[in-house]
C-alpha cells in the first residue's frame, strides 16, 4: 500500500465515521439549547442562559466543522488526493 492509498483510506474513514459523529454532536448541542431556552424552563433565567450557550456552541461547532472540512477538501484536491 503506497502513501496515496493510505491517505485516501484515512480520509474516507474520517468522512464515514468521525465527521458525521462530530456534526451530530454539534447539532444535538444546538437542539438541546433550543429545548432549554424555549421549552424546558422558559421562566428560569439561568436555564435560558445555559440554553443560549448550547445554541451558540452548537452553531460555532457546525460552522467550524464546515470550514475545516472545506479547507481539507481544497487541500486534498490541490495535492491530487481527492476522490472522484
């Protein structure tokens, strides 16, 4: 197995397992924040503050993941490793 095949299998494994898991965690954090902010304890200011934090970190996580994913694919395409 040469380096290009090894790198391609590593990227494929990350795309199948790791990236979707991280997106799911970020999305669930966002949804949990919405639930805490609007539905679970809407009259508790502390719970609403925690909900805002979950929403913020969920959105930031998804934006960061999309950005890094895009940069990685640009880099892989530039180096000739991108899958067809």
